[in-house]
């Protein structure tokens, strides 16, 4: 590419010959007003704001669509050009609402910014506002086309950049308008990529309030799935790889942030799905099952890209081999430290092995992922209980405690100490150790979370005939995921919502039932739940076995040596350091029972903090997947792309309750492809250059550098 | 990429439908020119005809569309072919594409000239409501092809043209490099303001809407000139038209946009008195304007100041307070007539006479006027 010399406003400028006069000027800190021009769109030339004077040419030239040429002499502040700009501004403001302060785009409006720069002539032109009411029919985007100044950036973005064509120009009663190319955006094949919103200079096309979090920086807010994930897994990137059929790259993308891709594919609580923009349309993308499919196709090709720093000679002890402990062990080893994990139970995995039942997470999957961690040199010592972290610290440079919450909570009910009354943690651990606790015909589980469902389902599989789950929460407020509640009901588990527990009924030291009373108006106040008891609604569910599934707490005492508060380990929320230097902690034992992904996400932060403490840079970012050049031209939505959420294949209820084999079979290849195609690719919007204002171009007073 | 040569008949001005005339009358020559150009470009050929027109003897693909002054621009044509509104792209090295074609455009007249090698152009001469399309040697004096002896004005160049006095025709030379495709004669009974309204309405409808100056300029001109026929315009509007129009001539995006103000500016310059009469005296000597334009008035001797009319007016055009004679602000009145039925005293009337009765200029107590 050759370069040419030209003169703009007296400044000698060298520019690549492919540049336009406008680009050359802006690159050199000389601002020329422009509105219909957008750096990601083809030049247009319609707004007439970028006109400039070229020596030797009559009239004015359009700087956005005129290429630079050798020896050109340009005057951006030519009197005639400025008069034309002012006229264009005058005209646009005669069609645009006069009141700015009521507009949601106030302060971020490019039209207002330009008019401040260009100035007003006060000409006695006629007001010709476009009378069109707001179109709020779409759940994601709002059209207030009475503010539209017809720069056409949205139409061009939708057509040229995206290949969708959901917006078009149309003359309505003689007036030019931007309209939807169909009865609705869905009909028009809209992909809901938001490019139109991103390029609109005024407040005409906007995201609806509540779709994105206004308090976050744009690059985080615009991709809500990635933002919601505690480990910030790059969801759109791996879904795009799945859509392309490149499953290994998808798996590698997940692994960039988590050492348990496939385990998470089975059991993740998927906050990403809860925040998926597609929820506003027809159901979130089934992100977890996509991850599971991709991870199952992993060919290990990511390993050649994984970093491994040279040995540092520092020794790290990890107490507990749950998701937090193993994540820390994995990354600390990659950072070059010598890592030993101490696990109290016979095998590694923590709640992934001793809490989550095997019908939800096949143990081969977990074993394989733990083997991957051991393969890089992490030592795991099972059946090794650490009584005191402080004692352990004497032999190590850093001790990290992630001892989880392995003790169940027991409510102060009458008869709660009888042998037929179990705690969730004990009940699930016994089953997973191969020595299940016996259950009677009638089992009542107290609690409404995922662990309560695990207990109820385990009881069913252990042979209980009638299993009842009862909880304070109403059906729509249960903390268990809706999918799991549905499956539980299919498996014959009866869910009794909005009940408070009065007493465990017993005869001769044997549990016979649980007495509950209906409640309403449930709130969680500072002292716990608040509600009103409904009179005459007390009933007794017959029970031979009662299982408490109302929370868990760390199995830890003062002997451990670090500061505790209400039974949990206290850490600095930013550094994860305990009160004892060199001892760190995170995971459930700090936060109370959360999730695998939460544990992994925090463990990554703790790793950075500990590595820095040991003198490292704390950087564990890695690019395991290939660079992805996402194609912005996504085309009109197909029938498949508009389809409802793909549901996974499952084993029939009658069969699955007989054993602990996996019951959710996830997706096959074609289901994964279809579901991946539903992704709205919210991240594409980040490819679009942010809107700039005149003050952004001018380096300092006076123009060119 | 393949080439597509589009023979566009849709660029024509409202005053000169020359292309379709040539296809009907000179098809053999046009086809010969098109074939020559197509061979040079190795292009497939497509004819773009006005909707509803049928031409026998075209053996290429034919598509239909509405007239638009931008349809000589390849990008604009490509947009139309793709089902979008036409809008031009004028840019260095720009290639217009439609499907897998690169689009080039020629008019039937260009094809005819290419085939015949003649040094002529076609001119649509309109007088007394009749249009004749004449083949004219370049350099011919306009006076020799058009007799406008007793006419009021002549518009040379249609929607992109300039009004001149009839006597100017004699020395006016028809040229190839300007918009001399139409000569339109306006007789003495034509009101120039009304003519300007009609030309600006056409310009507004013709504007593709891409460029702010043309899209909003045509709308402003249409609105302002129309106000001159209903008494809402101000004297300063004539200078406003000239000033804005001259900027548009320099600053608009495409040739049509830059030229569309010329008929209006030239009419204002040539017939300043007639425009001023419309604005200041609210009269039209030709009797075309203000005739049907109803003005609603509140007769001061009948109004009781009850205020019923105020509530009825959607435009808030009625000024008044209890026991004062109410007044209609003619600038704001939209002539809907709702106030007439709201008045129990029959004080509000539709006034069709150009001469208005004596009316209060400021709020006056009932009975004091």
C-alpha cells in the first residue's frame, strides 16, 4: 500500500492511499463533523456534515467518500462547507423532537454533540416532526422512530454488516422512514444482535430497560452469559465453535477458565442461562448441555497450548479436594509450585463425588478430569485429614483451605435426634461411599433446594415407596432448578410447598411422621424466615425416615487455627487470606454452600492472590482455543434459529428410578448443532466501534498533532 | 464477477419521459446501442421499464419500477433490483453489485447516440398541455423548436430546470452537457406560486431520501411555498428560500438534489412581485390560490366570550378568555372546522372571500370592539 501526502487545514499529512479524506483527518486529530459515517459501515455520504473544500474543485466534496490523493489541499473549516453543515443540522432538528432532556439518550446523543459543535443558525424553517408512536412490541428493543434523523446507520448495519435486512427504508405518507421489513422483528428475520442499537446516534432504537445491566462497563454488560458465569467462561465463543462443528475448540474454550469442563456440563447451576438474552424471547439457550456435549468431544488438543511455568521451589498445601481445592491445585502447579492436596475421604472430588449423586454426574467423567489434574504433577493424598492448618503451614509456603460444607444443618424440632432422622450431607455421603443409610417406605425430605432433590431422588432409588419434599418456599421461589423439580415430580416425588415444620412425630423411638402447617407471605428478614401461618392447615405426612436438607456448614473447629465466624472461615474478600499469614481459603467453607462454578471462579482469584504472595505475577490467563474470527454477517434468522429451546434426552422415569445410572443423556450431535444455532451471539456487538464524540478525536486544543 | 448492463428508463424527469418514447419509437437503434455497449462490457442486459408500460420487441429480461431521478446511478439501480428503495452511491472506485453481477447503467438515449453516432439530444417540449418529444441537433436555438411568444414563463430543464422569460428562448442554445431535456411553457393564466407548489411537491416525492439537504429541503420548500397559498408565509421566506436553495445547490449529494431548488429559486427571482403579493396581500391574481383556502373567523360582534370553541380546538389555535372576544390564530389553525359547530352563537364562520372583515388585533372585551 502506498502513502500519499496531502494538506488538511494547513497541516501536512501522510495517509495510506486506501483512506478517505475523513479518515485521514480523524487519524490526525482533525475533527470533521460526520453523522451517517460509521467506521464499521460503508461510507454513505447522506448527512452532508462531512463536506469540505478542496482547492481546485468547485463547491464542496464529501470527505467520507472521497479517497485521499497526492497533493490534495483540503480546508475543513471553509465558510461554505460550514454553512452547509449548519443547514444540515437545521434541517435535522426540524424533524427531531426539540426537547433533549427527556430523551433517554440525553448526554450520549451524537446528534446533540454534533449540533453543539456545528452551531445553530436560527433559520425560520418549519417544524416537520415525524408523528409515529413508539413500538414497544419487541421484548429486547424499543423503536421510537419520531427521534429518527434517517442517517440510515441501522439499516446499513442490518443489511451490510449482518446480512439480515430486518430494517429498511420506506416512504410512509410521503415521508421517508426506517421501518421493520415485516410485521415484526421476528417476522423480518431479526437476529437480535443489537447492531442497530449500537450504531443509532440518537435515541431512536434502544435496548429496553432491564435487558442489560447499566451499572457495568459495556464490554461486560453486553454479553450477559459470560458476565454471569463466576469464572467468566467465554460462552458465545464456544457456542460458535459448536455451531461450526469444532467441538475440540469449544472444549478448549471452556477449559481456558475451568479445569472441569465436562463435570460442569453435567452439574453446573448455569447462571449463564438465567441471564441469557434469549430468555426475553423464547427461552435461554441450553448452554450447560452444549458445554457437556463439547466437553465429551474433547480431543485434548488444548494441551499443546497450555502454559506450565518452571518450578519455583515453593510448596503449596491444599486442604480439601473439592472443586475449589482442585482448581487451586491445578493452577498453582501450572504456575510452577509444588502442590499437595490433602483429602479426608477415600477419593478426591469433594461434593462432586460425595454430595452429587452419580445419576447426575457419572464418576468416570469426574475421575478423568481429576486424572488430568494429577497428570500435571499435583499430588493428592486421600484419607488424610488435616486437623490444623496452622500446624500444616509450618511445612509449606502457602496453605489453602477449601474444606467445603460437609456437615448438615439440623432444625430444632422435637425428636430430631432419633436414628431415623438423617442429615443431607451424611445421607448422600453414605450412599456415595457405598454404604447407603437405610430408608423406610415413607420418606420426608425437609428443604427445597437442589440438595433436597438429590436426597429425595436418592431415597427413591434406595427403595422408598412414598417420598415427600416439603419446604417453606412457594413453587416459583424454590432454590432448586425448575428442570430438576420437574424430573423429581416425574419420578413420583411429591413436592409440598409453603409449609413450616412443626414437629417430627414418633412412637416408641421410631419416626412416624412430620407435622407441618401451611404458610403465606414468606419473606427472609435479618432473623430468618418471616411468614403467617394459615389456620387449620396443619397436617402430618407419614414418615419412616426424615431427612434434613436445610443447608450445610463447614465441618471445622477452632482447632483448625484460623478465624471463624458463625462456623465459616473468615477471609479478606479480595485476597482470600485468612487471619494467619500464608493461609488462604475460599469455596463453600467461606461462603456457605454455593456451586461448583462459584468455587472454581473464586479459586481462580485465590490462585492469583497466592501466586503474588509467593512472588509470581498471578496471571493464569491462557489461550487454549484457536483465535476466533467471528463472522459478523450472520444472515436472516432461519426457522431453526427461531426454534424453542432444545430439551435433552432423558431416561424414562419408570426406568431411571431403579438405579443410579445417568438419567439426563444431554444432546446428540444434531441437537447440539441446532441449539448452538439459537445463540444470539451477543458478543458480535462488541466488534462494533463505540460511538465517538468530537471531543474524542481532538487530542488537545488546536487540531493536528 | 459477471457484468449486468441495465437499460434504465426510470431516471426520466416528470416533464420529459424520453426513455420510454425512444423504446417505442426508436427501438432498433436503442437495441443496437445497447448491444454494442453490452459486447464491450461482456454484460448481460436487463431493461428497467416504468410500471404499466409494455414494449414489444425487447428480448432481454425486463423489470419494472417507479420513476426516480437517481435511477441512472448503478448503486441506486442495484438497490431497486434487490427490492429496496433506490438511493445512489457516488464514490471513488465504487462498484455496485446485484446478486453476482457488477451493475452498469445506460439510458435509451445514450444507447441511441452510441448506435447512430448523431450529435443530437431529445427534448420534451410541452405547451398548452401537450408534450412532443423532439430530436434536436446540439447547438439548436430553443426558440426554433418551441414557440412561447405570449407565454408567461418557460421552464428549461424540468424538475432540475430554470424559469426564464419566453423572449430568452431565441438565444438559448440546446446543449448536451446540461439539463436541456425539457422545455415547458407556462401560459399567462398560470399562477407561479401554485406552479412552484406543484414542482416542489414533485421534487419531494422524487427525493430518494438519502441526503438530508434534498430530503428535508424539498419538504421545507413544499411546506413554505404551500403556506404562501394559504396566507401563513412571511415575506422573509423569499430570502430564506434563496439562501437555503443556494446552499443546497452546492451541498446536496447527487445531481438531482443539487438542482431541485433551481425551479423555485428562479421562479422567486423572476416573479418576486407575484410571490410577495401572495404573502403580503394574501391575493392571487390568477385566482388559483386563496380560492378554496377557507379561513375560519370569529365574528367579533357575535362572540360572547364563552370559551366553548377553545376546548374544541385540537391545535390550541383559539386565543381568548371569559367575556373577551375570541380570536383564531391563522398560523396555527388547521382548518378542521370543529369550532364552527361548537359555537352556539354562530359566531364562527368559514370565510372564503379574499377580503377579510375587520377583526380585533388583541384581546378585546365583548362589546368593546
